[in-house]
C-alpha cells in the first residue's frame, strides 16, 4: 500500500510539473478562457508547483503529505468548477478529476 501512495505522490507531482512547465501555453489559454487574471494564474502556478514539491519531499517526510494533498485536491476541485462553468468537454475535465482522486487517496492514506 505504501508503494501505491508513493506512486500517487510522484504521479501528481509529475503531472503538475509537466502541465505548468511544458504545457504552459495551454494553461495560459485556459486561464484566459476562464476570465482569470495573470496574478491569479501566477499564484495558482506557484502554489501548485510548491505543493507538488512538498508531495515529493513527503516521500521521505510523511508528515508533510496531508496538507499539500488536501490543498492540491482543492485546486483540482477549482479546476473542475471552471471547466464546468466554461462548458468544456469531459476530455478536458478528466485530467483534473484523476488528480483529484489521487489527492484524495494520498490524503486518506496519510491519515490512516
């Protein structure tokens, strides 16, 4: 079970890093579509990258995992809301839904 949690932590961290580093053009497009400001986009990006880093550090320091997993999950709920509000197809909502499920799994596992 511990290996699955670690795998989930790495998967969330890599997915966030991939999107915010290599797919930033898509992030910019989506935040414009959602009508969100540059300041909001910058805050969300910095927060998500920081939380992803804490999830990786949490592999060696498990006490650091619960709060980043919950906060990352909250960002994924926000992503679901904005995708729904913009009437985006399910294919655009699916990645954040998977990450939300992984964050929930990580958070619950860190409590148990």
